[in-house]
C-alpha cells in the first residue's frame, strides 16, 4: 500500500472493519469517511456476486467519496471477503433481509445521519425492496441499471445480437434459454456475447471508468487476502442457479411505481440488459413525484466516467436536501 493511500486512511475519522450479523450470518463490512457526521451511503453492488467498484477491499481508494460521505462497503454473502457457497435456500428474499439488517446496524451506529442507498443492477433490487421495508430509515435511493422485468431475456437483446451478425446457431441457443432451465454457463455465454457484439454492457463510445487503479488497489488492500480478491469474480454465487431463475422471472414494476422516498434512476442509453427504453416509458407514465430517471449518453449497463460523475452529483444533492 502506497504512502498516499495510507495518508488518506489516516485522515479519515472512521475507517473500520465491522462484523455484523446479516441474515443470521456474520459478515464483514467496511465503513470509511472523513467525519462521523457525514451522510451515509450504503453500497449495494451488482452481480449477484460482483463487488466492484465499491467493495470491502477499497479502504483508502475513493477519497472523493469518503471526503463527502460515510461509505459503507459490503461484499454481499457469496463473494469477496464474505465468500460462501450459496445453496438453494438463499433467495432474493434472503438478500433483502440481509440488506435490511445492514441498514439497521448502520442506523444504530449513526442514528442522526442521513442514510442513502446506492444499488447497481442486482443491487437495485435490494435497494428498492429494502426502501419499502424500512422507509423510515432511508432518506433516498440512487440506482444504476434498475432491474424491472425481462432481465437479459428480452426482444431488445435478441434484436441487438441479430443485428450484430450473430450466427443463427448461437441465436437458437439464446432463444432456447428460459428462466426455468437457466444455468451458470448460460449466464457466461450471454454476458460474453453482449459484451463482444453489442453496446449493452459497455458503450464503446463512452469514456470508461479507470478500473486499473481499482484492481491494483484491491490487490494491495489491507483488508483482503488473495482468496478474497479472487472471490470478486470466482465465488460461491456460481452455486446458486435457483437465484438466477428467480431474478429472470421477476417483475418489480408495482414496487417501483410505489416508492416512498426520493428515488433516482441512472440508465445508460444503450443498456438493454436492464432495458433503458422500458424504464423510461415506465417512469414517464408514473404518477409518483419520488421517481426521477436520467439517461446517461454513451453508457451501457456498466457505468463509465460520465455515469460515476452523475452518481456523485446526485449523492451530493440528496445529502444537501
């Protein structure tokens, strides 16, 4: 760990690794910020099982955020520092309960602070459902890539792959995938195909967020062992086919339309995994002043630099209200 990072950590009033019981399972959570009086941002990463960019291994890596907020980094059960095999008993509801428990633990520590949830993709499900369960504890929600319905298996995905020149044989394989027969190999095939042939994941015109320094920072983290770093990508979530089958059948329209806290949705303009077109249409027809949707140009399902900049702006706005 370099001197600059050490200095950032030393300058923070709080930079501490806690062990909380979440969903009856002990899990490690890092809380870091310049002052204990700052508004709290609880990060709910994507995946399931992909704790990037904000993870427990990020101590001292994001001073632009920790100077303005108390950042709560949680590697969800099944990945990172909390790697664990996920059998069929772990459902979406299991992770919602863990999220609610985490919000409660953070509120005990910082009872007077504002609490904001930030969810990415899969994390948007947890943010949405938790905001309904503990509305009184949550001051606002920001999500990138809101999961709504028809995740991955939708006509926009099929059309984009066909337009790219995807072979008929591969298209037949993708169109044969259903929520009930979905496997981890299907997930890998779909993800790689969308990354290679479309702008659904990453918009090739957009400026990408600098992942190199983040990966290097995770590898030299004072909190990660090598097994924890490895478990960012290769982890226990691969044993949970049932969880993915549940996600692919999900329709969160009614829950989204009835949110009761300020709820900001950021969507990449070429995101077809969590369809931006579907989200925009849904919000346009909504009668709920809590909802705000912003489409970020030259962005896909994963945020680039423009997306991260917009995230920071809205976090500041929410914390100042």
